[in-house]
C-alpha cells in the first residue's frame, strides 16, 4: 500500500526515474531553462531545489552530496560558480514553472521550468515596474499637494464673496420696506383730511 506517498513515479522504475531527474537537473543548471511536461517539472523542482540550497554553502561535504545527486563535473562547476553567486541572497523558490499548453502528439500538458534569477527579461520588467510605482507615488503626492494649494485661494475667494452678496441683499430689503412705509402714510394723510372735513359738517 502507498498510504500518504505522494511521489509521482512517472510510470518508470526507480533507477530510470533517478537517471531522468539527474539528466533534467543537469540540463536545467547548464541551460537555465528547459521545456518538459508539467508532471516531470513538478518532480524536478522537488529534486533540484535542495541541491541548489546546498550549493549556496560551498563546503567539501556539500560538494560530495551534490555530486552524488548530479554525477556530472561540468554541472558541478557551473552550479558552484555562476548559479551559486546568483541565488546567494534568495531564501528559496529558485525555480519557476510557466505553462505552455498541450502538446500536439499526445496532448500532454507542457511547461517551461527555469531558474528565477536568470530570466533577465522578467527581472528588468520587475525593476521598471518598481521604479515606475515609486515615481508615480511621488508625483501623485506632489500633484495632490499642488492641487490642494491651488484650491485653497479659490475657496477663500468664495468665502470672501459670500458676505458681500448677503450685504447687498440686506441693503435691498430696507429700501423696499422704506418705499412701502412711504406709501402707507400717504394713504393715512388722504384719509385724515376727509375725516376732519366731516367733523365740522356734523357740528
């Protein structure tokens, strides 16, 4: 029974599977990226990442253990030279799997597995994105400050203009009331002489 055993045997015997993973790991270290199926790439990632971690510490014991897994002198030279320098500051996750679609012959899921630190295009794009984000953030802060400064005098001008408008309205209102007041006494005066003229007649 294989309870809890999640390794994919890839329909191969143990010796065949180990030889295949050795060859694929050597190709990945030498060429920095290889194209294969998704199932093989996932098994290769589990096989090669511990090797890359050991290569970061260049000791005799680590070289012996790595050589036992790879069994190739040229790969060892490339691994402990170029690759180890590139991945020295990375704490893990040295490989990336990019899916490519299905293969025409047998419809297998294919992918590209590569070393993360050797994809110059993605590294350059990430650096540009970081720089652009930093620049945009600074510009947006300056822009918003300038907009706020420009908006402040306008708001102040509006505040100053508002009392003037109210004063004009206040001045117009008494004029209307005064004209109405002038009209009212005129009517009273007209009524008063008539009353006075009526009084002598009654007497």
